[in-house]
């Protein structure tokens, strides 16, 4: 039995959501989404090697169900979850191609305040996934960066997306991105998110834009490219290194929701022990390749036996 003091301590900030997924092909899928993907995959991959502390606000109507589900995972601490009176966040994902979708988000919950976040002593890393984009205000994130003595991993995700009246998420200018991403040591985003920051020219010169992100204080930049794999950029003594990471396949691709979350879980689970960006990005790609073969979040238990 591993001693508690030897286990890695990982904090997570994000939003749990109730997903209704309309795949490009196939029947409607309902289940848990958002931070649930990363948290459960991490829990299963790392098992007794780590303890997890998710920080999130949970609607009163969903809190009993979520805590009951998380009780199955002995390495997840549920004490940091905050129940609020309003209904929980519900998301509808309507795919119009294999990888692209319209997303509608309803009942978005309030941001976490700095005083509501009680990090455990000796935390090894903090993972922040901006699923609603409203998980934290910028000043709260800056306070966390100032007061936390461990690396911060930021998944850009929907940080820059706005909300229309019907809940539809839409891209909007994000001129102060440097302030947000400058708080992270590891930054992850996909191609579409990169275009929001840097425009249509983003995919013609990834290195140029990676240099902007890494000159802003971050050490590692992970760019995910769906079925094309991913690209790792990181700083070392000789400058910025670029490594192309191939995609991995474990069977028939069924549904892509949560693949970016799986990627971050794979990277984090390896990097926290090895401190090796390339090896961690390769494992992340394998984890994402395995997730694409699973429908929704109900089959995540399969990661309990995943070895890469």
C-alpha cells in the first residue's frame, strides 16, 4: 500500500457538465462531461500514485449524483466541490462534421473566488481547464499564480468564447490573452482555438505563434490537431524545440468528445513523474487515440487497464 505522503497531489479547476451529444453519425448520447473526462481518466491512469482535488461549483440538482459517482474513485477528494442553489450547467454538442460542432451551454455557474479555493499543502501541479471560460476571473487566476508554488497547466479550451442568448458559444476577439496564458507553465489548445488568438494565418506558421506563447512566460505549448496528431513546443537551454507527435489508433474512431481532455490527462500523468515533454506528449497522444474509440464518458472505466 502506497503511503499517502508519497502520492502526487494534483489540483483541478474546471466545470463538470451534463452533456447531450449529437454525433455526426449515430444516436444521441447523454452523460457527464467537462472536467469529468480529465479527472476520471487521470484517476484511472495514476490509480494509487496520486490524489486529486477538483475545485468546481456544482448545481444543487446535480450535486448528489456527482458525489455518488465520484465515490467510486478512492483517490478523488470531493470536499473541494461547492454546491450552489441554481440548476447545474447543461451542454448540447451538435456535430456538423467528424470533429467540428456547435455547442450550446445553459445554466453556466458563477466563477470561483480566490477565498473559495483551499489548495492542499504540498500540491505538485494545478490543472485548469476553461470549459465554460467563466471558472475563474483574471484577477483570481493572477492571485493563484502569485500564491501557488507549483506548475500550472492551462487548457485554453473555451476561454475566449462568448455566449449568445440561446447559449450558443461563439468565437470573439481575445486581446488580453497574454495576461491569461502568462499565468500558465504548460499551455494546451487546439487549432481552432489558436485561430481565435492569432487569426487565419495561425496554421501556416505554428512555430511563429508558439514562440509568442513561450516568450510570454510559459515553458511548454501543446497544440492538438485532431486526427493529424499534435505538435509539442518547449523551451530548453538551446532555445525552442518543436516535436511532431503522431496520432495513435486503437480501433474504430467512434466519437471525439473529450479527446482533448484525455490528451491533457495523458500528458500530465506522465510529465509529473518524468519531467520529459516529448515522452509525455507521445503518451498523451496515445491516451487521446484510445478515447476516440469510446462513446461519450460512460466507458471511461476502460482506462483502468490502459498501458499505452
